[in-house]
C-alpha cells in the first residue's frame, strides 16, 4: 500500500468511517427495493419486452425487417454494436489502467463502471449474432470449432473473426476481473445476512475468509488481471476498427482508425459512466463517495479523448483531400454535404464542440451540465458510427448503386431491446450487488486519528 | 435375367431335401407355427388373442408406412430422357405478331430455358427479354385449365358441339362471322383458317396488331403499290437515321436489328470504322440512348423534319421536292449530308404509324438508293400484318349488329386495341362469341366460349417470319392443361377432325418439301428441318418503283395534321422493352425487369422533361414522385411522373402494356392502360396525341420502384471510359484512364503494388469481356440470368426497398449537365444526355475483397479464377457485400420461396411454377448471400462433357446465360488460358516473362486503382461523334 499525503483532499467526504461505508453500500442490497427502483425497473423491463418483439420478428421473418438493402448491408446493427463496445471500454480502463496508474479516485466508481462494461459488451455481442442472416448456424460456425464438415475452418483473414476473439477475450477478462473484485464485498454482505440470502451470498463469495494471505492473493490477482486487461482496452476497439480499416470502401479504408476508435470508445465509455453514476449517486445517496472531484476528473478525461477524436476527424478529412483519391474525397464531401449531412454535423457538434465546454470549471463541476453533456456525447458517438458505416456505404464506388438507408421500426426495436437489456441488468446489479467496492473504498477512508474534512 | 442360372436355397433343409422340409415346402411358413386349427389341444382363446394382437399390430405398422408420392417409376425408360442430362429442341417463340427462332432446353421433360437459334438468319441466335421470360408463362397457374363456357369450366365435346351448332345456324341464316386475330405468321394455321372460311363463307378475317405498323404497310401500298413491311438490314448502313423508331428495343424486329446494328458498332485496331446513328425522337428510347447524335423533337415536329429531310435529299438528288415545312431540328442538316454521302449504305427509318410520314421516308430511302441494299422488299416481314382500318370497321360493324359470331384468335383486343371499349360494348350483339386465349384475359372474360390454345412450348406449328424464312414450332412438353391448339379447334369447327400434327406435316409435304432439293425423302427433310428449327428459301423479287405523287399528297396531309399548339403538352405513347404490348403482363420476370432507360420496374408512368417538371413544381428523388391527372381528350387518369432527361420539352411519354385488369395476380393493376389514348390518323392507329393533352398536379405522392436512382457517373473515369471515334482512330487507347499509385519514389500502375501473391491457374482461367460499344441496354441478359440461375422476384415493395436480386444488372449512366462543375452539380443529368450502358455482374476479382472478409470462408476463389459462393456455409454477415466495390452481391433478406408474402415470385411459390427452376442451381435459403457464379453449372457440365470424350472443352461450347442471350454479342465468355479462344483474341492476351498481359488497348478494369484485379474486362465506349458533348 502506498501512502497518501494527509494534505491531499480526501476522496471520500462526509467524515465516513469504515463502518459507514459498509452501512451505506449494504443498505441498498439489504433493504426492500425502493419505489424509484421499481419504477425504473418496470420501464427498463417494458422497453426490453418491446424490443424483444422486434428481435423475435427479425429472427422469424429475416433481416429484411430492417431497413438494409443491396448497398447498405450494415447500418443500425453494426452502429449499435460499435457503440456498445465503445461504451464497454470505460469499465476496464477505470479499473485496470487507473489501477496501474494508482489513481485512487477510481475506487468509488470502478465497480459500477465494470458492471456497465459487462452489460454493454453483452448488448454489443447481441448485434453480431442478430445481424447474421442465419444466426442459428453463425452463432457457432464463426468459432474455430473442430467439426465433421471435413476441412471446414474459419477464415483467419477476416476481421469479423478477429472481432469474435477480441470481444470474447475482453468479455471474459472483464467478467473475471469484476467478479473477483466483488468477492470480498459479497463476503461482507454474507456476514451480515441471514437465511437464504446468507447462503446465496455465501456461495457468491467463494468462501472468502478475510485472512491476510487471502487478501494478499487477491491483490496479486487483481494486479495481474489489470496487467492483462490493459492491452485489451486498446486492442478491442483497434480490432473493431479493423472491420472498416481493412476494407476497400472509401471512408472505411483508413489507417487512422485504431487510435481514433480507441479514443472514441473511452470518450463514450466515460460519458456513459457519468450518466449512470450521476443517477446512482443521487438515488442511492452516495454523494460522499462519488464526489464532484470524481466528476471533474472524469470530465477532464472526456475533454482529452474528445479532443483526440476531434483531431482524428480533422486528420481524416485532411488526408482525404491530400490523398488525391477522388472516391475518398467524395466520401468526405458526401459526409458533410450529402443526404446524411445532419448525421455528420450532429456528430461534429456533439463530439468535438460540446466536450470543449468542460474547459470551463463551472461546467465541469456542474452536475446538471455534466449529465446533459454526457448524454450529448453518447448521441454524438452513435452518430459517429452511423456516419462511418452508412454514409460510407450508401455512396461508394459505382454511382448506379447509390441508395438511401431508412431505418424501420424493427431497427429501432432491436436497439431498444439492448437498452432494455442494459438497464434491466444494471438495475438488478445496483439492487443486489454492492455498487461501490467497499473493500477498496475502506482503504481510502481516513482513519479516526486523522482529521476529516 | 435369363442368363442367371444360380439357384438359391431357402436353407440347408432344401438342399438336403429333408423329408420334414418337403412335407411343409408348399406352405408359406414351412416350420411349425404355434397356431393350428386342427390341434384339439390348442387353446383357441389364446390363439385368437395372439392372432388378433398380431393383426392389429401388423395393420397399424402397415398404416405407418409413408405412402410413395410423386415417384416416377420408369417401367421402360423413355428414349432421350436421362435424369440430369438436358435435351435441346429447336422451336419458335410465338406471341401475337412476334416470333423468334429458339432452342429450348429441357430437363427431365420440362422446358426450363430458352436460347436463340443460331441457324436462323433472321434473329441469328439472339433473344430478348420477352422471349427469355416466356418459359415462365408456360408454368403460370393462371392459364386456363380447360375450355370454358360462360365463365364455367366445360369440356371440349360440349364446346365443339355447341359452337358447331351455332355456327351452322348462323351460316344457314347468312350471318356474318368475324375472325379477329393478331398477325398470324403460321402458313399452316392460315391454311386451317381458310378451311374454316371455306366452310363458313360469310367469315371475315380481321387482323390487327396491339402495336401497329399499319402505317408502314399502308405507305408501301400507296408509294409502291404493295402493302408490306419490308426487311431492313442495318448491318449494311453507315449512316442510320431513325425518326422515333425504337428499332433496338421494340420496333418490328428488334432482335434482328440489334444483331445487325451491333455489327456496325464493333471496332478494333484493324477496323476503326463504325456507323453513325442519328435519332430524332420525343421520348428517350433505348435506341435513342445508343445514338451518336440524338435530337429531342416534339411529335408535331416529326412532320416538318421528315418533309425538310425529303426536300433536302431531293435537292441533292436533283428531284422535285414537296411543299416545304420549316424544321429547326439540330443535326438535321448533318444527317442529310451524311445520308447523301453514304447513298446506298444508309437507312432512314421512322417509328410513326402515320402512312404519310412513312411515304416520305420511303421517298428518302428511295432517293438514297437504299432499296435493295439496306431495305429488302423481297422478303417482307410478317410480324405486323394488322390493318387498323379493318379493325376500326369491325368495331363499327359489331356495334351495328352486323356480326352474328366473333372469334378472337389468340388476341385480346378489348384490352390492347384502341377499339377495346367499343368491341366490348358491341359483343353483346353477336350471338356466338369465342376466344382461344390461353388465359382469362379481358377479352376472354367477355365472351361466351373460351377454347384455350396451347402455350407455344406445347404445340406443333410453323411460322413464316419473313417471306421465305420458316421456323418450326416443336412441343417440348406434353400440354399441361386440357387445352387444344387453335388451328385444330378451327379445323374441328370446320368439320375436319384431323390431328394438327399430321395436318402440319401434310402441309409441309405438299407445299414446302418441293421447295428444296437436298433430299427426296420427306422424312429426312422433316427431321432435318425439325432439327435445325428453320427452313429458309429466301423471298421473291419484287420490282417496285416509288410513286413521287404519293409523296406530294403525303406532304399535303402532313402540313395539315402536324400543327403544334404551343401551350399544350403532346403525348408520345410508346412501348417498353420488357412488357411490350402487355400480353405477358402476368410474367413477374418482365414486370421486375428494370427498364433499360428509366430503370423502373412494376409500373408505367409519364416521362416528363426536367423543364416541364420544374414548371409544374414536381421533383423526383430516390423514386419519390407525384401523381398527376393526365387528361387526353375526354379521358383522365392519375399517373405518376418520372422525370426523364432527354425527354423533349413539352412532350410526355406513356407506355402501353400496363393497367391490365385480367392479366392475373402479377399483372393486374400495375400502372395505367394507355391503349384508349391511342388516336387515329389517316386510318392508322396513331401513337402520338398532338393536341388536347393536359396535366394537372394532384400533389399525391407516389413511389416508382427504380433499381437505379442515381443518374450520372459523377465524371468517374474509373467507372466509365469513353472516347469519340475520331480520337479512337488516332489512338486505340483513347478515353482510357490510367491510375497510378506511388511506390518507392515513382508512380506505378496499381497492379504493381499488392499484398496478394496471385493465383496460379493451371487448367482454365475463365473470363468475361463486355463491349460497352455494343451493349444496347436491352436487358435480355438480365432475364436470361434470372431463368438460368433461379433468381427470385421480390415484388415492387422490395424493389423500393432496394433489394432486387438481379445477379447481372445494366447500369445506365447519363452525362452530367455540367461535367466541370462541383460534386453536387455532377449529380444532375444533362437535358439531352449522352447515355452509357454498363452491364455489371460479379467481377470475379483475383484479389477479391469479399473473400478475405468472410469469417467462415463461404466465399472463396476457385482454381479456375471464379469467385465462388458456398450457400450452405454462408451465415449472412453481409460483410462481403459491404466490401464489394461493385455492389453486385445480393442477400436473401427474406425467404422468397414457399412464402405467401412473395406469391408474385411464381417460379418458387407453387408446384407448377417450380417446374421452371433449373435443377442444377440451388434455390437459396433465407439469410444467405448470392451473386453471379459465371454460370458455374454450365462450366461444370461443359467440362464434364469434354472429359467424357477425353478432350479439352472447345471454345464456345460453354457459354454463360447472359452471353448467349445477348443479341448484340457484347459479352464474350471464355477460357483465358486457351490462346485460340475468342476472349483471348479479343483481349490480345500475350504472355511475357511468365505474366499474361492484355494487349487490347480498349480493355480496362472498372475501378482499376483499387487493384482487385477482376476477371471481367470492359471495352471503352466509343461514340461516332465529332467531339464529346453533353
């Protein structure tokens, strides 16, 4: 354990003691579901059911239910996929990268953001499966499984296959990392619980005994997993960007995509964490744990990544002109002035201009402004993927094939389905799992001998 | 079997002749059975229960056995029918006045594909979309299944008895009988008709054509004294002037003309000459799209143009002109000069059905000395023998109650003649009304008796395409329904119960056999004719001289008839390449065929110039347009507007063949019926409305399903490379665009930089060349591909959703209004654009971007250069389609077979329709990707046939469906490894340092700069123009 200078402003306010931490976090898990939680869960569940109808219709009738066509073979499906994967970046970044950088402020938010990562990746993974023409086969044919079809094997040249590996690796490491962190907290809840709950949390806590040796192993594994997860933060979206970068389509065929996608992913991930945390801290009264300082630090990361994204947009645009390739030039002209100009300018406004507002301290420490901008950023990031996918495809090389893409209610429905899934899962998590890493947070609570803020 | 002397024993007991065995040998179960009635000790109750138990079990087991359904046990295998081996029969496509010599491919006794008959000197192996699609009409469930009386099924005996009885009554009373038909091309059918007329002498035969060329035959009667439609030979013409004749698409004999025309458009480094084609027309026709110089004119300007041309030529010829009319048509003077410069090697044709126009055109051709060279009066064509005046008179007489009986012979005048309403109204006055239509058409539904004819693929017949050019119709399948051939019906009613086949043979024995000297055995002659499909003896010489007086009279009429009222619109009624006269309206392949020019499907519409649309305030984007109220004379109809570059300002175009009400589930209520708008001029059906046309905006929005909504090629030289003939003469590589990429300090060809190792082709390397100079855009290839490769029809809604399934499409590009303009301006087509047709199918890239991205390796490269698609392996991620720079991959968005939502996809949604499917090609499942396979099934079949004979496949033996359908020979398929193949020669393939180089300078790859290295080569478009212009 490294030592923190006592003159630093404390990360946890309100003079919380170690016991207060346990009480504050376990209160949600042990109490009855609150009215607001029930309402939120009903809404999320409702959205999930409505979306499920669209999913069933798609599976039953075919991909034709969506607005895709002969020229635009991907639209909302892969836009949503990339968007959700992007959102799923913040969790691991916060828990792994910031752990390695010894950023202790992450402790109050890493649990929830990791949960968010898991759920976002689950939502993301829906799309590669649902977008297949024959998901009942594709779901396992896309894996390199030994088979009885003779020498049939997957195509290791395909970026889609790389996606399969990248996403599944990321998901499993994130899941293990998240669960491992939960173990001591489950043990805390187990120790306070009785009856059936004690049995369940007992099973979940994997027999945690709180011994010094256990703690030591726990710390080591966390560090190892953090080391493993760190490259994944960079690799997942790099590989997702290869779906586009390795293709021949103007607007896709771009070497800048890997860093651009990673920055964009962290950007959108942090925005989503903010959106969720601002609500959680309010509803669960965790203002002392997730403080304005947390919010401010996250907003700074948003400025940084938002600016990287902005520079990437401008570079891309410059290169298209500088390359002298007419198709490339047209692709970017078309983004700005073509039929989907609104999507392009929505992206520019939301992603490049709006985060710059965080340079102003008043805005980056304002909860309301942060909440609004965090949503704006995610709208912008959705449009970014839409712009890349749809505006590049709908007018590519041969003008004879130029078309428009219009979403159907099923496109929207499947997107809603993932929203329903995400929020239902997150609400269940918030209710039944400790939303703050008690064990870690306790390490930064000032001991009684120190002066509290 | 008799040689089989082996003896089998039931067991050792039989071999040893065991007495115990011999005792029971005659019983079915020789060993002891525990059931015996004789044994008094047996427990009969238990035996009863045993037997009953066994009986019930046996009975229920027997009942469980699946019944054998639809098995075809061959007791004796029919000759020539080998499962999986196709047979080809020469036959003739006949539909109304159209006839084409064809070869029909049958599999297991089912005709599945129609190809052109190369032995025919008329169509020379070409087909068009309508011919290709006709095989689907055979399997249309909505054909009549048997004779009908008063809308109810009846049987032939009843029908015959009643018809004969009524005919005899009428004959006894001296009542008039009318036989109404389209042009009948069959000499033997005509003979049967004459027998009927001989039996009932009060019979009058009225011939009309849905799309009439009466103006031509009438003009020939007036100017030469012989009513006929001559043959034309475009191949001999160096200057071609067409005034509104869509001779490549719809006029008289488009396949023949395309074959001839394309010969004059083929160029290579040794032959740097091509014909020059001027087109003056109101609508942008497919022919106009191919013209070197095209001038949009109003229908009223046609008169002045023809008169002015006549006078200009007459002045050059030193002959008297006719009374002058001023024409300001651009390129007119140039056309006249070039016509005169190529006297005897030029051709002027006019599409107008006004005899006066045609007389002047005859005069022009006559002065140019084109008769005997490009115009052949020795072998006039028989396709359009209709007489509009007769038909009009018939309608009048019918309404006057002058006809007691009317027979509609395979025709549908209630729908497809301007007299339709009048005929329908007058029918009640005839006591006996009979139709021989093979389906419940508008006319068949209005008559008492329907004696349905066979489909042409089910019948024996003969056809005289042109004088002295015969073609036999041979059945390729037993009649599917209880139908009877029309001439047989007429013979029956005339009291001759002969079987039509022997009647036909007798006719040939007596009238045709003696016209040849190759053989003295009729059977040999018959067999050979049947094998060849055609019998050609040539026409008879006719000495004709042009009557100049007719020209003066004609000019006088023109001066009166062609007066423009400047404030109003004029309507130019035309027919489309796909639907034609509408008789095949229930054929979904034709309905979904994208129109060569407008690229629209499933509709007709008013074509309107941009200027007129601006004035009305109508705009069109992505097929979204408006309906307007079109008023012509007293008729008002609500029609959508399609903004058409090249449309003469102030004119509207509207296609015939739509708006059917009784075509069937596919063709009903598609578009509006334009036949009632056809007017009369000088006794002929006149397809322009010169006055009284108005358009009123309704603001009712409407969507026209187009397969291509973007009009221009955006100045992209990587897509379209073109030059003028002048430039080509100096440099055969003119118009080529050579992209370069930067590598190590210099600019090199894109092929020099590659991550790909290339493929080694040790056996074959299949390739395709497409000559954009020859391609007329006719789309025969697209329907041929649809038939060959089981491509589903998706319907209008799905075409609107941009999900048509065509494996080969024809991209049609207009030149931009402002080629130097910005990117937005490039999108706008010129008012009178240059048009380029570019057939586009899978390019079978050697460095295929689709192959690398498929996660499951469902699309792979073959050892022969094909990019192949494994449907079974495809999981439908569509990544390949996204990454295809040519956008030729097609996805099965829905299940198109056995799905009531796609019931217009006739070939996959009922048992009868499914008979047209090519058994060599998989019907694709929902959720898989598909695309052009280069007809891999044909390649495999060809290779197999060659292997069986222990030889290499011969060039030309294997042919892709699109290439063999192409009437312009624009597509060459072949093995690029075979130095003697047509494709190797066309590309001038030369091997240098182990690398094969393409020597032909016109050949280019579309999108060369991305180096996907296709196996499909395009040849630059060369226009015979002085300079490029918009």
